[in-house]
C-alpha cells in the first residue's frame, strides 16, 4: 500500500491537514500485524509513534527566560516544523485546567488571519524565533505565551485547540499541536542551533528535579 507523508508544498485550511495526517498514522499503527493465533505466542512488535518515525525532536528550554516554559519543535525531513509544548511545560502538569487559547497576539495581529496560497506560500506571516504564536489562559489565572522558536513562514495554526483546549494537554505532540512553520531552505539546518536534543533536554529536566530536591 502506498502511503502519503506530509509535504511542505501542500496547503489546506488551518488546523485540518496535520490533524488528518496524525489520524492516518494512528489508524495504520492500530492495524499493525500481530502473530496468528495458530502460531506460538511471540512478543508483539513495538510500534513507533508517528512522531518517533518521521520527526526529530528539538527543544527550547525556559523560553524568554521563563522557568520551565519549555517548547518542543518536531522537525520533519521536508523542513516542516510542528511547534508543540514540551512535557515539562507548566500547562501540561497535573492540576492545570486551560480556560481558553487565543491566537490574537495583539490588537493588530492575529495568527488566524494568516492566509497561505500558491507554490511560494504567499501571504504567510513571517516569524522570528521569539515571535508569539498564541496565548494560553488557565483557570488559576496564569497566562502562558507560546513562541515559534524557529524562523520561518507560518503555514497553519491548529484551530481545533480553540474549540477543545483539553486536547493540547491530552495529545500535545499530535492533535494538540500549536502551529506549523516552514523555515527557509537555506536556513533549514541552522534553525536547530541553540535548540536542545532529546538527551540534552532530559538532562535539563533532571537537573531541575535535583535542584528542587536539594532546596527542599
């Protein structure tokens, strides 16, 4: 069976294309073949997730100097970067309830107004590493801003999290993604400079835990 992987040149309504991609690969994973009942029992193969199979995880810790506000950038081989929250982000910790999410960055800037068209992605908003993507408001009064973390053009935002904020917490690396950014071709390799690998990110988290224990 021929499969279709995400393509940087494909455009679709905001918040729909990547949701469809994630749903497709979940269905494929559910249909993964297992040993027939007539054969001797054998361990079922471990099915890599969509993210682990097709994306490289990069991290930005303490974005804009705010402790633990960590972001995760899922980079596909076609340069596309999916911006998500890292597992250590306060929004994903137990006890947090998201009240609302807004892509209205300022009075004159809304990520929902981003319109992409044509082969050259005309109309796409250009983002710097620190450009805000959205704001997350929690029921405890805390407010968090999610930044792009990479330079590039905004391909789409995930409008689904506006209608159902809980999926950002339940499935942050898939259906709960924040936005999709396409870096310039000549910058596709350099954008990861200053970002952390999976191992480096885990080391940062461990150091935080140890520091907290020492302080207590």
